[in-house]
């Protein structure tokens, strides 16, 4: 509400005067980072560097968004998740738990990255795909459709996992493999 004490912003440019963007709780926005639109940053979350959080995006818990990362749409970044470098998270995507998304990776549509999973480099996770557990998706790999990558599974190089596929355990999917069946 108007007059309510918000979180910390280092300078006026960190929080847009357009829309209903809000920083509250113990949240901090600093550097050249910007929160705009109807975005929310709260709890102990940190947004810094040149990061941008906009649209209806929410960053909360102890999550960190930094570097040149862009978080927008109806996304949720929560828990202890880290989103950094030149990452784009958008649509209805979620990055939660202790997950990390880095490099030039993109997570979008209704995709979810959570637990201790890492998605990086030029990888893309989209549609309704889930990457979780201790899974790693990196290089130029794609995980899409209703695919699930979890456990200690790794998907890398130019591999593509799609459809209703489940990749789990200690599986490695790499090179230019296209995987539409369970492993």
C-alpha cells in the first residue's frame, strides 16, 4: 500500500515509477538493476548488476538475479535459486530451490528448473519440461515438450530431449542425440 515501507533500492532508477512494481521485505535491488511493470521482489531476494525483472515476474525467498539476466512474464524465481549472466526466464517458467541458470540459457513457457539442477551455456528448457534433482543441462542442449530430466542425469552438447521422455539416474545424453524415449 502507499506509504508502506519497502525493501532496499540503491537508487531511484532501480524501481520504475510506471506500473505497480514493488520491492519489499528484506529484498534489495542495486547496481543498474531495474524492477518494473507489476513485478515483485520480496523476502531476502537480491536483484543486482544490470538485471531486469519486469512484467508480472516474482523474485522471492533468498533468490538472486544478477548480471544481465532478464526475468519477465509471469515467472517465479524463488528459494535459493541463482539466475545470472545473460539468462532469459519468461512465460510462466519457474526456477526454484537451489537451482542455477547461467550463461545464455533460456527457460520459458511453462518449464520448471528446481531442486539442485543447473541449466547453463546456451541450453534451452521450454514447453512444459522439468529439470530437477541434481540434473545438468548445458552447452546447446534443448529439453522441451513434457520431458523430464532428473536425478544425476546430464544433457549436453547439441542433444535434444522432447516428448514425454524421462531421463534420470546417471544417464548422459550428448552429441546431437534426439531422445524421445525414456532412459
